């Protein structure tokens, strides 16, 4: 079996409006906002985790899925060897216990990587 999608995020201009849309559309519930980006994560749901937040002023937004890997640094190196481009990482998310990274595939699509949360 391949590695699983572990997290999906939506970042846009109006985090409150996006949360309202997804709450109505799918019945999603969100945590309290965290930090300066107004980022929230999905709560009380099964399946893939996710989050919604606001980007900096003028940022058009994005949707990114994150694939769980054992070693984010090694996975970023592999992506580069296959023609992808490292965008960031590996970086530890403070207070969360995971490491994340981003790369673009050969056509420029952004893909996230995350390590399993430390127990």
C-alpha cells in the first residue's frame, strides 16, 4: 500500500467565510483559531485531517494535500531527484510534534509532506 494522505488545508482571503462554507457544505467543525494566520483544524471527524486559514493580504489562496512519510527530508530529496522542486522544509511545527515540507511536482503542483506525530 502507498503512503496515505494525512492532511488537507484550504488557505484563502477570508478564513471565517471559508469555514462557514465548509461547515454548511460538509458539516465540518473547526478548532479555535491558532496564531496570526487564523488557522483552524477540523475537529470531531473521521478520516483525513484538515485545516482552514487566511493567507497574507493579497494572497490568492491555495488548496494543498499532505502525504504522510517517515522522513520529510528524505522525501523532499526524492522529489527533487524525480524532477520536483523543494519549496520549504523540512521544518518542525512548534508545539505540534510534526515535521512538514512542501515541494512542487514537475508541472508545478504543490504537494505537502508530513511526518507522523510523535507519541
